[in-house]
């Protein structure tokens, strides 16, 4: 297959456990770009937490794109937004009230990556900058409580929101139509790239939608079994340049 786009998660995928991009990953990405393949970082991070990686990879230009905040925003590297979906204020207020009544600790994350410990704190900050908007709720819990808390949140919110485990301790709540897969689908359509020409590589539950969307979905070796099972292929882990190995094996000619 002649692949045209590679979508990469960052933490646990492009980045190793030291939050570094390995030389093998850099070299493989550079070779893929030389073949005309577009590289898209698709991360839960906000713009600034992603942009530095593009610089390190030597990627720049208004025709290069990122997907940030877990799928809330698609924008070019010169910050031209082509898609944005955020949470409504009344929705945030209701969720915050529900979580507080359940004694579940949360933070609200805005589209710039800032966090707020309460809805009241968020509203106070928003009065100073009305351009800010909430991207998601993040619930941080102990490892031993993750499964139980996630199940409780799924039961309560799945009908109206996208609830997903994003780390060994974190669960996030997004607008229903927001996830990495739907954002990748929108970007591919914008670029006139077919799903079968897309490769997606990730490691956790929030990467599942993009792995399923892509013509070739690849799980990292450090992924849990539920991610590996739904993937087309499994590569090496993040500390052994799984991204670079996958690109070399499936993309480079």
C-alpha cells in the first residue's frame, strides 16, 4: 500500500519513557517525509506541548497539521484552526456538580492546556479571557481504583459523552463526537487522503478510534492487550523505537 499519512500519538508512542524522540524514530520519519508522507501528531496535549516535537523532527509549514487536546482541535502549525469542538459551559457546570456529589476529584482542561480545580475557578479565569474554552474533564485516580471509577463514569456518561482511559491513572471526558479517530477522519478528508492510505500508531484506549479508522492500525509493544487485539499489527515498545520500526517495515520503500 502506498501510504500518504502517518498519525502518531506522542506519550508512550513517539516519545520513550524519558519523553525523548529516539534517533531511529527521527530517521524513519525523515525518510517517510522524503517519500511525500505527511506526519500528523495526534495527542491529548495542547498546541505548545506538541509543537516542540515538530521542531525536533524538522517539520514546519502552513501545510503541516496537528490534532491536539485528544481530538478537540485540528490546526496547522501556523495555528490556523480547521476544526474545533469544545464543551458548552452549562455542560461543564453539570458534570462538575455531578462529580463533586460523587466525591470524584477532577480538573477541567482548556484548549490551551491550562487546568482548573473547579468550575468556579474556570469561570473566574474565563471572565478575563472569553476566548478560552474547555476541551475536557480529567479525573485522576489511584491505579487500584481506575477500573471501578472508569466503569462508573462509563455508565453515567457514555450516552452523551466520550469517556476514555488515557493513562494508568487518568480518565477523561470529552464531547460525544470528539476523539482521535474522528479528528483524523476529518483531517484526512480535508487533505483528500483515503482511510486506506493512513497509518495510525498508538498505545492506549484513547488511540483505539484512530487505530480503527486507519487502513493500517498499529499498537505499540507497551500497549495493553485490549489495544493490541483491535490493531492490525503490533510493533516494538516506546523504549525500542516502535514507531521507527513500524515505519521502516510498513511504509518505507
